[in-house]
C-alpha cells in the first residue's frame, strides 16, 4: 500500500487493543488522518523478550515512516515499556531526528495525582509490561513518594482477543488477578489498566474492585495527551494531514482482522495485509 499523498498519524499495536486508543483519537481529534497497523501475526508480545519486542516494534515504526507518518503512537503498553526508549534514543537520530515516536505509559502516569489520595498505585498489565517495571520507573520520576504494585495478568489479553471477555471464565481470572493485586498493598486506591485490551473487561473489573478504588483506563487520557502534544508542537501538527480518514493494516490475514476488530470498534472495517519485517527506512 502507499500513502505518499497523506501524512497520517501512525498508530501501532501488537494486537487489537490499540484500536481502543484509536477510537478515542477519532473522538478527540477526528480531523486527522490515521494509519493503524496491528502486528497480529506475531501477537501477543507480552511474554516475549526485550530484544524481540524491540525488533518487532522498530519494524512497525519503520513501516509507518515509510508510509509517510511523521508521528507514530505506540498504542501498546508492552511496546512502550520495552522498545520506546531505545527507538527514541538509538534509532530516531539516524532514521530522521524530526520524526517522533510516543508511547502510552508516561501520559497515563502524569494524571495519577488527580486520582490517588493514598499514593499507593496498582498496575495490571501483561507479563512483559510488569517485568519491565516501566510504570514503577515513570511513577517514581514524577511521584517519588508513591508506592507501586504490579501484577501480571497472563490471560486477560488472550480472553479479549478470543471473544471471551463476557464469559464466566473471564470472571474467574479477572477476580483472581484483582484479588492478588489488592493483597499486595492494603492502601491501593488507584488501579492502572496497563494494557489497551483491558477496557473490554472493564465491566467485570469494576465488579470485583471495591468501591473507593479508581480504575484508570487509558484511551481518553492518551487522546487528550496527544491533543495537547499537537497543540504544543505546531509544526508537527501542521505536517499531519487532516482528511479524517483511517486506514487499517495487519500482518495477519485481513479478513480475520476485520472480524476480530469488531470486538474493539463499532462498525465494519476493511483492513489490508502488509509485510513489515522487510521494510528499510532511509
């Protein structure tokens, strides 16, 4: 495919969860063009090593750059945790120092002060995100006195992508993982959903989270953060075209992507299959 006439905002996820972020982008910034790519053929990323996740994420970023994107959002907590910093510091200076790649962890952390009164934060995420301790690191930078408790939910993303988010089986795993997290800190009053799949489980999550504990879902936060970023970076905002279009791409079979995407977004879509592991970006 070729988007040479457009300069869309690139949105990347290892799977489908990033569609929940894209949906909020459409709501808050509907005027922009977007190019979404899901590396569904190689998902999930959550249990993969740092080096593999970095390699896969860089391939996706290079692909989005090759399609005209000046700005790429890693709408994936695992990629943000394990690849973002390396790409920003190691790769962008040689690829193109004017391009930007942003993640979802920092914007989420920045709003914590609005939610917590005890300063004890729980994080639910994939094994990769929790093992990276990225939330712990970012929270300590902004709120050095906060305590952070992370728990890996090994099956939540798989439950969502298999269409089982509303099943009784999902109840069992959601309840068990929330109980394990809350047992780690008696004064946890704020829980971050550190995976873009988890909003699809929000009704069940709220059923098992005690009253008085805030549950932070990332979509609206990331969208408002992007709006603010573009407001502050006017030249980058001007470079992104405003045709109100969305193009969907996947490394998986396109028809399979179209079917499963309906779990995350309203209406039918028509995705294109792409190969990203051979892209070279000058």
